């Protein structure tokens, strides 16, 4: 996930951390989250559990503030959260108060399964009943298990900063965790601040200009991409803007955070569940939405959950051997048939059905030969060859028809390469051959260059030979936001990107510039002695510590930290021997 700066917390809603204060590492972590938020001006509240008699008074006062100012209960969901204890000021009582007073509840998950937590000593089921009502299984939560303190603080800040109420008691289950929606009836009629209203209008104006392809504003000319960025910098909740930014412009940098095409689709889905965004996210291999990772297949299934008549998604699901949609299993062949029942002009679906031996579409039986005939390309249908291109490409062509057809053919080869190769044009091709075919048509596909280098060690394209590291450098010419590409180029000693030579260390620094929480990047930077990242110098030991704070399961980083004599990771000191032991777990 890209690093995102936490904005100022002025005028944000209060948030009360509700947790089991037992001196654990989790408590220490969330006290650091609390500190970060306070540092940025957020009115967050957390009791000092060591304050004896004052503990209960603080809890009552904080809950009172939460109710009065319509704040958010920040539920730190450990395995024993909401356990019924003898205390009148326990996490159970806090959750009960929030639920009973219709306050918003933001679940911050730190426990493993089961979810929601099943606290102990609950023979009468009181805790289970409260959790089922206040934090049902269908409720979206923030998965904090692999997030750093900074990332968790950012997620909470987004929630507190918005005037709208995305989740909590009284909201529809499954609503987006961070999707500011219009207030419900309980807030109807309340005045909107003039500043907020003006900001929204300005964001809309930029978005409108973007949809027109850009134009003149404030005395200068802006491209459509620049307009989308301007709009999202003011209002990051515009799902349509995120979708268009990804689809038409391949992503961008917004407020210091770099978003790829796929990350734009994921951001769009945080604020609106749409079939197009789910399908396109699937086309790009899947991604993380609202704290949950979705595989490529799951994205296509989600798209069909939005619309069961979405032909493109049925075809995509078929290409992944089918799956379960709305409780029913569909085979590869079933999916192609469903696609054609929704849109019988989808040539790629006819060709795919031909490979399955044909089938019954719309009550009529088609042989493999019939399907192949219906799937033959013609001048007016050629753009349909790429069953895995982003939605609307066929309706929104490139600069020229010939270029459009070429690019779609390139994407078709690329899609076949991603599946490990296969049959095309009457012969069998390996994955490597498919990548080469794709790049011979369109040499600007960064992902194809990366895969050709990483998985196949390079190749000869149009008479020029590219080594593994040459492929990484070519990938970065067309997309310099790939943290894995920069790191891999560094692992091969560095290289020349866009006519500039990058050393091994500089490559690792560039990787971390793309994603500050890239554990492997920190480990690699430590291996070459450390360096400067985002204006701050990190020693070798500090790099290994940063790697482990991003991913505590990285065994190599534990081993490397052991060689440095150990260190402090997430507030706990580890000796060299302990680090070595962790590396062997």
C-alpha cells in the first residue's frame, strides 16, 4: 500500500479507543497510533489504564464526549475484546454504550479467526450477542494485522475527518469502511459548513472538466489526468473519478501517494461497488479493497454479484475455470454460455466455447465448428479479441483504429502469457513466446517487460537481446512506480532507466519511494549498508528493523538483524540470539 500523509485533524470527529488494556504489544502499538493521531491534531481519546480510580471517571467522560459530538468508537478487536468482566468500564460496556446510543463503530481487527472475536467466559452468550449486533460478520472492518502504526493512523484519520458516517450501528452491513456517503435521516437538515460545501463544489468542477478531456482553468491549461488529480486531492471519495483515472490514465500520484491502475480501481471500490471496477481489478490480477485481499477470480465473482448479466465478467470467470456465483457453481463451459446468453456478439466467448466443444446457447445447440465460425474476427469486431482488456476499451478506442486493433492483439497475447501460454492461431505457444509476441506489437507494456525478465530471464525482441535486468529497466521506462521492479533491478546491480544510471542502492531507495512499507526493500537497503529514504538517513540496523515492522514474518530480516546484535522491533527489544531464533520459526 502506498504511503499516505495524514492530513491535519482540525474539525474532525472525536474517536475513543476501546480496547483491553493489558500491557500487551497490541496496547503498545495502539498507544503509538493514538500518539500519531494526536500529533496531527485529531481529538482522539484513550484512557490511561494505570491511573487507578481516575480510570472509570475518564471512561465516563470520554463516552459522554463521544455521544455529544457524535464521535466514533475505535474498537481494537483482540481475541478477548468485549469480554464480560467485573468492571463497569470494560470494553464490553463501552461497546454496549456505543451500540445503544447509535454511535459509529470502527472495528480495528488485530485478532485471527474467529471473526468477530469470541471472548472467553461467555457462558450466557451476552458478549456473543452484543458482538453479533454491533460488529456482525458482514460488517467491513479495518484489517490491522499487517499494517504499521502509521497506516492504521491514516485509516482512522480518514474515518474521523469525514463528516459523513460510513459505518456503524444503523448503517447497511457491508458499507464501505472509508466511503463517505450522504448522511442518513438522523442527520437530515443539519447545516453543512461553507468551507466543506465550497470544497465539494470545487472538486465537482475539476471532475467535470476532466470528463471533457481537460481545459482552461485558473489561467492555465490542464489535461484530463491533471483535472482528475485536482478533483481527488480535494474529495478523495469520488468513485467515478478513481475509476476513470485508472482506466483512462493508468493511475497517478495524489498527495504524495502513487496509485497504479489497479490501485485506482481498488480505491473506486472503497466508495462504490460497481461491476466495471470489480471486473477491471480482476483483469489486473485482483487487489486489496477495504482491508481485504481479493483474488482475480473473486473480483470477477464480485462483478457478477453486482450484475449477473455482465457478459465480459462471465467470460473472464470462464477463463479461470469457472466459480461460484450467488450460491451456484458454474463450470468453464457454463460461464461461456452465460456470457453469450447475455451478449451473443461477444466473439471471444464464442471462440472459448468452441474450445470446450460447443454448447447450448439460447436453446440452440452449437457445435465446436459453429462456435468457431461465430467467433471469427471481422473488421467491425476485431477489438473484441482481447477478452481481458479494461472495460470500455472497445467503446473508447485509442488514437486510431489500426492502433486500437494492434494494442488489443498485444493484450490478447499478454493475457495468454499470464495463463502460462496456450493455443492460438492454430499452434501452441509457451508463456515466454506469448510475452515476446505481445511486446513485438506493443513495447510499452511495463508488466510484460517485468514478467519476461522475472520469470523467463529476458528474450530477443525484434532483433534486440534483452537480459533479465534489461527487461526490468524497460519496464521502468513505462511505469516507474513498481516497487518490485526497482528492487529486482537493484538485486541485479542496478541499471539505466530513461538514460539515467541507478546504482544498486539507488534502486532500493526508489523501491521504498514507491512504498515505504515494502519490507523486502528495507531488507535489501540494509544489506547494502542503509541509506536515505524520504529525506531521512537509516543505518543498516534501522533498515532491518523497518523491514520487520512492515512484515514481522520476514525471516531473512530477522537473520540480518541478529548479525547486527539484535534491536528494538515495535517497542520490544530482541537480542541477537532471539533474532536468530525468530529467523528459524
